[in-house]
């Protein structure tokens, strides 16, 4: 095997990279990742330096790859290690730079080791990529390596190479073969069904109209407006809006139907929007913004429009983003997420391992407790094994 590093994804043909991407995942696509680089959403300004790894056989055939970034901060990761960085600082040790295997600003579960379909030995490719990453991390004296939001089936690859496992909890929806939105509502308790109907009615009574548009169906003028919505949310919450308007304009063309926009209108004018992305089986909610405050519009644009879209298009899952216990009452159930962490410093590794040993059962118990508030009439929920099962 021959493994090397890419400082830009544009150095690799899109078709070659995309052949490794399962489920037409939008975030893993060459189009999405290269647009982040091209429009300076990642780079020195944001502290996300591309550090992608590719693995080929002796004939030059691509066997696997991994999107990675050299990080100089912990912004946009959604697996929080601020306390670890502060502990390093107090000891006079550098925590940054570190290496992160993740999709920038995107807390969505998907493969982090992209392995060629039909490869003769995908496990060997996965191990070779991880070995290379660890070797390079030691050579560059990096403090740590973090793979964020990998799939559960990937975690044994990392554990076998000495990575510490960490659990998180998000709220996901599973399609149980619903015929339409009413069929979904009928699966809920009367209280939760009544609440959702009330919230949707408030949006209608406010005279608001919601439209679902794909990337190319959104005009350039509308993208200017939607980008202002996006920016305003970050500015209101004190965050940094790192995704630029040219980035959105490009992926609207290149991803097209994999970009799903729920746009809200009042008297013919755009007043709010929710940006989602889709693969073959999953919808991912990502960004929201509004021009004015309307009762329950956030729930309609970010959740109910997405749920209806999934049902109409036969998608199996809806991941509406990180955090938010309020999502439970709207059909999203606690679901465990994963991350894997390699810590170079032996004493800090022991301290972090001890922290994770205490944190992991607490996360599991938190998810179990929340599952007891399931809005479904049938208390045996599809996500129960994901919560109660092994990491």
C-alpha cells in the first residue's frame, strides 16, 4: 500500500473520491469538501487546515481515504474538549495543533474511513490509514488525534489502535414506514399529537407559507437572503458564521437535490429558512435563520417540514443537528453518537481515560432517562437498542 497526504482535495479527481462515499452522503462528497476549501470556509483563517489521507495499492488504485484537518482551535467540532485544552494550558503544554477526522461544522454521523467498495481487504486499508495518521502525528509532535461522529461499526478499528472511546447523545428520527404525516402523528400519544397540530396551526394562522426547494431551485437573490438568515443566527448567539455566500452558491449547483431548503414566506417575502442536506437514506438538518419572530415557525421549518419531506421521499432517518431535548416531544429520540481520541501525553491519556470511564455510563443513563419521555404510544421504540446497546 502507498499512503500520502493531500493539502487540498482539489488535487484528487472528484469521481475518484466520490466512488468511496456511501449513501451519496453530501458532507463527504468531493463537491462539499472542496467547496469549503475553495471559498475559505476552512484554512488558516478558521483554524481548519486540510490534511486528507489517501491510500492506494501498488497499481495506483484508490483503496481508501479519510478527510482530516489540522486544528488550531476546537471551534465547529461539537465534541467538546475545551476542558482538555485548558488542562494542557495550565500545565504549560501545547494542546494545539491537533488532528481531527471530521466534517467541519457538521455534527452528523457518517463514515470517517472511506473504503473502496469491493476492496480485497478493507480492514487492512482501515488499519493502514490509522497507522499512517498516528505515525505522522508523532512525527509532527501533535498532542492528539480525534475522529468525531464515526459510525458505530468503525469504533473497533480505532479502539484496536489505542484510541479512547467517547459517547455523546443526539436526537434522531426513524421512519417506521409512515404513509404520510398524519400516519406519523397517529403513532404519537394524544398529548404530543395535539401539541404538534397546535404548532403547525399557529404557523398557518400567521399567514405563513412554507416551500421546499432544492439547491438549483433557489435563486441567487434568495441565497443572499438565506445567507443573511444564517449569519444573523450566529451573530445573535455570539458565534462565527464561517460558511460564505459563494460556498452556498456553489454547492447549490453541485449538490442540487442533496441540498434541501425549507423557505418561509409572509406576504410573498422570504422571512425565514432552514437548510438541510440529504443522502440516499438520511436527511440532515443544519442551519436556520429568520427575519422576524413567529410562534412555532422554528419547529415547522426545522422539524415538521423535514419530517414530511422524509416521509414523502422514503428517507429512513432524520438527524436535525446537535443537542435539543425539546426534539423528543416532536418525534426525535435519544441516540448515541461516537468519537475516538488518541492522546500522545501518557499522563494526560490516563487522566482523560479516567474522565471517560466516568462520563460514559452517565451519558448512557442520560439517554435512557430521556427515552422514558418518548412521545410514541408504543413505548418500545426503534432507537432503544441504540441507546441501551454497546458503544
